[in-house]
């Protein structure tokens, strides 16, 4: 195995040294002119070779994904499957989470919607409920509604968990006077309405009525549905 001259000055053995002509030399041996001439390392260890060539410590590592291996890209220039649990300071995703202000503005296309803030978007329903108004009124299922107050026959109040920022929110309501048959009573009509007053940021009062010819009376409905939209 020929090696090039490795120390400054002229190699006394010529431009290269052929180890086959030098006999057996132990690893790490140094041969040369001890009177001040050039010394030429022969049969170097891996560490000596790395140092002489100016290579980093990675030059002694084996490519692979095991402990103390140097990770090598695969044939598609991608990292192989490795355990990255010890990595730090990595972003959670390519997008940052939208703030409440960005959600309310609804104009930014460079941030991500997160579950904890999606309700701030103006197009999102802020609260909804399905409740039974007969007997003692009770919630069946709801979102952002903490409780239901029964004010009397056909008169219930939904109390919001998170209040609206203003009382100028939209309320969509409907209901069933009875589960079967028609909701028309004696030529009249059953209806549900959200009372205009008092309209509060933290609650909304509903009225369920049966409207006959020239008459209207509050009546408990078996099912009432309500959805609310606005700013919180």
C-alpha cells in the first residue's frame, strides 16, 4: 500500500513508500532519518490516519442507525427512521397558532386554527342547546351553556358558560310542541322566540308559545333548539 509523503521536506524513500517492500511494521511505527531528516508514519492506526488527513471524529464512525453510528441519507435523500425523542428546540409545526385577535379578524392565511381558539372565528356558533321545556325544564345536550333556568310555563333562560362581548348576538331558535302529530293547535301555530328584552351578554331568555286565532299563550314545548352567533 503506497502512501504519500506526510511530513514537510523531501521523503528519503522517494515520492511514495510501498509497504510491501518495507517488511512487517507494527501499527503506529515510525521510520525515518533520526538525524534530522523526514519521518514517515507507516501502518497507521485509524485515529492517526484521521488526524493526518485533517478529518473530524465522524470519519471513524460506521454509517447506520444504531448507537454511535453516523446517520446516512437513504437512496431518496431522506433521513432513515430514527428515534428523535431527544431533539430539542423544534417547532411544534410549520405554522404558528392563530391568536384570538387573528381568529376574530378572519383574514390571516399564514396561521393555524387550534381547538382552543376556533370559537373566536365570527362564523363559528358560540353556544347551542337542546332542552326539554315540559315539567321541570332540563338540558338534553349543549355547548357553552352552563345551566337552564325555568322561569315558568313557556319561559326559559339559557345561561352561557362564556359570555358574549356584546348583547348584539344572533339567536336562532326552533322547537316541537309535541313529538308526534302536528304542531298546529286549533287552527293556530306553535312558535319559539328569543325575547328581545332583557337581552344579556351572559344569558338569553326564550319564549315558547301557541298562537291561536287572535290569541297567544305561553306553552311548554317538549323540545327546544337554540344556537347563538356573535363575538365573545
